[in-house]
RNA sequence: GCUCCUGUAGUGUAGCGGCCAAUCAUGAAGCCCUCUCGAGGCUUCGACACGGGUUCAAAUCCCGUCGGGAGCACCA
């Protein structure tokens, strides 16, 4: 019998996404459209991964479009941070555009809409205009002649209206049963300077205008985005219809509820400025940077979203689920080391020299061992918690080294592993030549302790501290080893 | 209030008229293995929201009820 049949290969998990409707091989064009208000967070990764995954599957191109049409909500650094985040995620962007450099385009199309009688410039009070819409009624500006609208529009562009005094509106259907799709604002006046264009423009397009125009101009074949845009899609389709443009195929996945995580960039930014968070990669936040820092692999994030699929049901994000997928990836590559939390010192008597060794990875003996030789005063440290256990139980096994009996000093009592079968616990320990080390936990607290010296020679930045969990090495020198906790 | 989306185990997912006394993963519990509370192996727990129809046959189609979510912004 073939013995290989007995060794069951670890089953490769299969992840798949549903097919895209009318997707032509090599001709799929999709986009991700972040607003540059801060770096990406875990919530943003879904739309990024999904679009990227489809473009990779069918072939075509992925466009990154920075939707910076609200100057008040822009963090100039985001223009650089987002591409970095995308790159780390493994999202391959083929073309990038910045909407603030395309205002003239949006103005031109708005003029065309006005000429067609499909848009108007409204100078009514905003609240009043909304009340009328609620009652399915047109405001006085709605039906003004085209020449007047055009005149007003040029005034809007030239800055002759102050903020709130006028807006350009796209007509839809005032009697539409869904109040959310009746006439929507296309351009508004903003006096706040734009980080990129300064005070060059005063008329700022609203997303529904710029998105519709860009989706057409950039040749989008498929649009995948969150369900929260459902009504926006309906609005944008009016513009497509007015111009007779071919519409992309739209998909709207359900909302994701991400528990126990700070995601709001404005909040994070505030905390950073207040000195409460160390930066955008503070482990207490849900930014992509924080995940990276914690040792979450982009492939795990990708798998997570692919497995979640594109259903329009709202879902609950599960950190456990993500960790499990990440563990799949890092378990094999992470060598094992001992870390001792809040070390308690013990000297061992009753033997001259103690030798020991432990595999770098129990599933990969070929990687070699950590070699131990304890001599001289034979000092070791175990964690405070294990120390208590030691004094209670009287006997304990220093894993991969020897057994000892409680006392000051402790007494060497052989190296028979079978002591474990008789109730003794195996605990991790470090010798006197260990290195100071710390683990930054996800809640921001820091565990201080000692790590074994062999870790200094480790090449991979992901390791497992036995019985503690996986950590990512952030800083490593003979004086200090700083790590960040990944997960168990 | 109006409109839209949506309801399969704790979570995520498969199934889309008979092969479903419902898949897989995660989670929980237990056992085995392992000198880690990791990995691996085995076992167990746990779901078609409810009520009507249509049909020989429904998780799958239709209607209603109830539940969840979103939008009705001069944010994206």
C-alpha cells in the first residue's frame, strides 16, 4: 500500500467568488473610489479586495479614483497613505485619477445637462427645497428657462454665489415614490480651500455627479460597492440615461459591522493629535497599518473577504475568523521561542551543567534546534504565573531542559519527560543570557519580560511565543526585543 | 412617515423545486497526538424567522407577518 495515502495532505481551503454578469475576458474595468480622509481601515479593504480580485480573475484594469470633492474632509497625507495601503494589500492598481483635477469635466457635463433641461440652478433655501421635494413639488427654480439656468450656472462657477446661496441640481422625478431619489444636488459652493487646488474652484461637484461622469468616462464595466450606495446608484443612473450612456453592471454587498474596533478616521486623527494613539498604526485601531503592524497578512484579509462573498445581506465581521485564516498562513513559517512574562528568578542546585534543546518548529525538525547549556550559577527565569504554580505543585518541568523541585534554590530532579504524565506542568523559561523583551497587546498594554537569546538570530519577523501566541517582531537588538501581539 | 435592500447553526458560507433527516469553515465541548493554551486527528453541539399558498414534491417559487440594515445631506 502506498504510504503516502496515509499521510493526509492538509486540505487547501477553497475560496471563490460568484461570476460577474456579462464579464468579458480581458475587458473588465472596475474601480475603487476612496475619499482621501485618512488611511484605509479594515472596512475599506472589502471593496478593494473584491474589485481587485475580479479584475485579476477576468483580466482588464483596476482604477483608483480619489474622490476629493469635499475639501473639508481631506487629509492631504491620505493621497500617499492610501496607495501604500493598497499596495500592501496586494491590490494592483492600473490607473489613478484625482477628481479635484477634473472639475472642468464635471462643469462641462453639467452645462450639457442644463441645456437638455435635465438640470437647474436652485437659489432656494435648502430646507424649503427639501420640504417641497417631500411633497413632490418643484421649487420656483426648477422650471426657469435654460438661458437663465446657464446664466446662473456661470455665476455659480465664478463665485458670485456664497456658500449655501445656490446649487446645481439634477432633475430626476419629483413624483418618484422613493423620496431619496427625487432631484439631487450636483454641485454646491464651498469656500473652504482645497488642499490640492487651493481656492481655484468654488463650485464643488457632489459625488453622484462626478461618480456618474467618471464611471462612464473611465469605461467602468462593473461596479462593486456597499449597499449604502444603492440609492446613489439609482441617482447616478439618471445621468447615464440622460446622456444615453451604457451602464455598468452594479453589485451592492451588504453592510459590515466590525465590532470592538475604532475605525472612524476623524476620531483616530483626534486621538493621535491628543497623543493618546501612537499614530495611524496604533494597534488599538482598525487601520490597515495597524493590522500590518500586528502581523496580520494581507492574504488573510483577502481570503476573509473572498469567503464573505458579495451577498447583499448585512454581515458581522469576526476577528476570530480573520485570525484563524491568518494563523493558517503564519503557523508554518513562525518559529517557536520562549518568552517569560514578569520573570521570577530561580537558581538550580544539584547538577553542574544542564544541556537541552528545543526545535525551532515542532512540525519542521529540519529547521534545527535552539541549543541550551546552563552552567555557572544555573540561573533561570519563569513567569510570575508559572512561579505560583511551581510553589503550589512543588515540581515543574522546564520545557526541553529538565525537571526541578521547588525551593530556594530549586533542586534539579532529572530530565525524565514522563514527569508530565504524573501531573507536572511544562513551563517556558529563559536563562540568564536572555534578552529584555516586550509584547504590545491589542488593547495597548505592554507585557514586559525576557525572551530567549536565540531569537536574535531569527530571520522571519513572525514568531510564536510558546503558550502565549504569535507575535510580530518590531525591533530587535541585544538590548531589547520589541514585539506586537498578533493573536493566539 | 416614505422608499429600497435583506433574513440558512454564535459567526461567515454552500445549496436556488426532488440527490437536503441541509455543505464547509470558524466557534464551543470532549477525546487522541504533541515536552506550547499552536498545528494535526477524531467525536459532539448547533440553522432553513413565522404563517399562508403554488406543486406529486419547497430552504429553494408567490403572498403576508415579524425581524435586521440603509437612504430620504449643499458627506462619500
